[in-house]
């Protein structure tokens, strides 16, 4: 019985040794990783940022009425191109009863005062003609008569303005709403039958229409505080529009806000740029747009792929590994400059003849190992 157990143990030990030997041989039979190299090269780098925003007209004019009333007729539609003086809408006067009654009472009072003054004037004129009263006394009565006449005319004009909108009896000058500038009607926020209020010292008034020249547009956007310090007025912008695929417009930065506003935890600064609108491109006000801004640009400089860089764990300074023989490498500390996210400038430490190790290249998985891994994965799921 002891011999049988002894033989079993010996067999198990032999099998374990064989398995360990096979595993060791198989592990060491895998080919070692072969690293490729890249050489530095001469190129140009642009460091860019993108500002999001929209295109808006440079000048937008709001047309407001000179009198209050109700929109009787709208003659044009949004999107129509107009010239200065074109008729847009017409207002129907609806006078305020209290104001109308007060104006009517003022006219009646002026008439009564004029009649009384006229009686005194005629009586004293006859006396003056006979030489009974002096010229000074008559001139005083003449002044009172003239003032009463003028007061009646003024009160009658005010009454006509309140009742019809015009002192001359024709309200066309005030009730006809016309374009004050040439351009395109962007919006007509009122409809026929809507009540409108005139613009005065206490009220901005109701907007009948807004007009703008769509050939003169500006880009309005925002940039982060970390990049605003690198911007300068006059910097070139490249504008791309979400609504027009393949269209790129040129622009120049003309304004950088002196004060930033905090949005979602970050300080943003407003910028504006004059957009050069091409003649064959129709731009609508409010298009969302992105502006590519070149923050820094260097030409004909020595660069390498940014993926070749390694960083010291203690100092965080960059370095690369240079080839000094067949799959033999030597560390080389370098100094870098600007980067565009793909390539990075080499200020010092490398030359065009150096061969830099592609240290982070992923090794291809063998077909057999891939199939074995998939098989093991399937068995685990089962």
C-alpha cells in the first residue's frame, strides 16, 4: 500500500516538473519586442484656439412709431430687402378719450377768450381811430388779441393731433411706418390688430420692425481667460459656420472685452471680429459659428511627434531615448517649445540625424493568441 502511494507521488512530481518545463520553454520562446525609430524633421507649428459664438449684423435698426394706435395694415414680410423710405406698415389712430376731451375743452376755452378779446379790441380800435385813447393802450390790446388768436390755433392743432395724428388733418406723416435705412427686414414682431405705443422719454415704444444690412456682419464669441492674454486686435480669424458646410470666412479681431464674466466656473471674455462676407454667400443673422484663432506660429523649426516624448517621474521634465546600436537605447534630456497637439518643437537636445525610439508602440497580437483569448472568454461566460 505504501509503495502504491509512493509511486503516485513520484508520478505527480514528474508531471508537475514536465508542466513547469513546458511552460518555461513556451514563455521564453516568445519573440522580444522590436522598437522602431523616427527622426526629427523641419516643419511649421501653429498653436490655435477656437472661440464659439455667432454672427450678428454690425448695425441693427429698430423701427418704432411716432404715435400710439393699432396696426391697421402690414405691407412687407420678414426677409424682404428694403430701401430707406419704403412703407412697412400703417397705424390706425385710436385717441384716448380723456386726452381728447381735455383738448376739446382747451379749444372751447381758447374760443371764448378770443371772442372776449376781440370785442375789447374792436371797441378800443374805434376809440383809437378817433384819437380818444393813446397808442400805448391800443398796442396792449392788440397784443392780447394776437395772443388769443395764436392760443386758439395751438389748441386746435393739438386737438387734431390727438384725434387724427396730424395737425394738418392728414395722418399719413405719422401713421405710415417707413424704413429709415436700407437693408433686410429681420423681424416684424407685431401683427395686424396689435396695439402699439409711441417712443417717448418714458417708454422705448413698440418695435414695428428691425432692419439690418446682412452684408456687414460681425463675429461675437467668447474665449477663456487662459488665452485672452495672447490675443491682439487685428489678429486674423477663420470663421466656420454650422449651417453652411464647407464655407470658411475671413475676419479680423476688432474688440476684446476689458472685463470677463464667470460662466460655469470659468471666466470668459467677449470678443468681436469684422467678417468679410463673400458676395455669393448669403448669411443669416444669428448663425452659430466657430472662430479659429492663431495664438502662436513658428515656421521652419525642428519638431518631433509628441507621442515620442517621455517624462521623468521625479522632475516631470521631457526626455527621449536615442538609438545607439541594434535595439540599444540611450536617454537624452531635451527642451521643448510650442505644440499643436501632434508635433512639438525641439528647442535643444536633438538633431535631424538622431533616431528616436517609438517607446509606446503597441505590439501586435498573434492570431493564435487572439483566438485562444476569445475561446477562454467564451468559456468564462458559459
